[in-house]
C-alpha cells in the first residue's frame, strides 16, 4: 500500500460522514482521486463518481458507500442538554459513556453521551436494557440559550472519529463500515488508471451515499451509470472472535483476504471470475454465502433496470457499528488489487448471462 493511499484512508476514518451529511468526506475523496480519473462528478443525490477507461467498453461500476451511522440533534432542553435520534442501526448500549462530536456549521463541538449513574439506578432499571430516550448529550452548556448559540436542530453527531493502530496491520475506529469499501473502489481506480491505455472497460468507482438508511445512493448512481457489471464492496462480520457462531456466519477471519460472496443476489459468473483472478494472481481470499437479498448496495445494483451482473466482495470486520471496529489493512489492499485486476481483464466479449 502506498504511503499516500494509507494516509488517505486514515483521513477518511477521521472525516465525518453520517448518512445524508456526506459532503466533507466526498470533498476529501474528490481531492484524492481527481488526478487519476478521466472525470469526477457529484450527482444531485451526493454520490461521487470517478470514471476512467474506454468509453466504448462495457460499463463497470464499483460501489463502496462512504456514509456511516450517526445521530441527529432533535431537541435542546431548558438546561442545555441535547437529545438525538439515530441515523442507521445503533445498539444503544454502544453509546453509553462515549465521547461524541456534533458537526455544526461553525465547526465541531465536543460532547459526551451518558445516562443516570449506576449508583442511582433502581434494581429494576439495572436489569433493563437502556433505551435511547434515557440518554442525553452534554456539551457543558449552562442553559438552553448557550447551547442554541452553538448547536441547531438537525446537526449531525458522530462518535469521536479516532484512527487507532493495533498490533500488526490491524487498525480500529468507527466508520470502518464502510470507509474501507469506499477506499477499495477508489484505490482500484487509481491502480487501473496507471494502465488506462489498455483498459477495455469504462470503470466507474462510486462513493455511494445513504446506504445505512436504505441503499439509496447505489440505486440513484446506477440510474445514471446504467452498468453492465457491478461489484459492491462492504464489510462483513468476522467470526474469528469470541461468541460469534461460525456455523451461521461462516469462517471469516480478519487478515484472511477478500470475502467473495455466492448466493441468489450474486451473479455466479462474476463470483467465479473473482475467484479465478484471485487464484491466478495469488491474492488470498475467503468464501461466504448469503441466501437472501443482501443488506448492502449489491441488493439494488442487481435489480437495476433490466438487471445487472452483480458481485459482492467484503472486508472482514470485528465489532461492526461500534466505536472500535477492527479491520486489516492487508485485506483492503488485496481487495483493491482484485478489483483492479477484474477491471483490467473485462472486455465486451465477456458474457455474464446465466447458462
């Protein structure tokens, strides 16, 4: 992994992107990928689309959503405490005692989120799962007027966006879901651009928006690209930590390489091509199965228009939708290499119609 690409990834993790509020990270992505693309554009929905390659070739779309789960300020009380609703799927237990950041028009405002101390909980309360309505954000305001000078209703909130290196090539932080996938599709384009003169497809790498609230960005981006082939990249649950049942989740290991999915939401020939390329180019990979419509961008890509030959590649991720998601840098590097190789071998002669 190039130093510049590694630094871009770190900056992405530290940049806010709650669903519907992706402008800061899309600016970062655009600045990074623009020197390598033939065209970079942002559509009215907020998707960033970088394109390179042969305009007369098959249209290949890579989708990695840049949005992350977050919160949204919905009430400020008379004492200056703030209440928020969630953006995306939160386990409220993950929020207790966390440092948070409110992203206002004037800049970030530090906050903490908590609940009544355990000393003051009744025995009944101690045995109950805490509800979001029982937690609040504290910015240190003395009253409602001071809080309103800084924060407006509708301001987005994230966990503190900290990039934390662990042992080996493991890194931790919020938003690995799915800034890792976004990074892989942009890095695949950067690597493909170095061989653009021999690229026989028209590659569109898309940083999609609003996946966490219903796969919305991939749907609208596909509407303008109209791809022939599409591959979504997202995270998947690693099963190499305690309490995860491999019988249900599969044997998925952080550092084990790209996870290539098979199942009804996946074009069998696209999946097989990915496996063959990984083996040919000595790229480690893992296999996984999903027997339903996937809960990620592959879902809407497959059913766009008259149908799209769709694949799904995933990054093993521990502790998804938390402040301490863990991934391997070698995994995302290998996915970028696999996607670049797929793009460099795709031609108009390829037929993905089931047979």
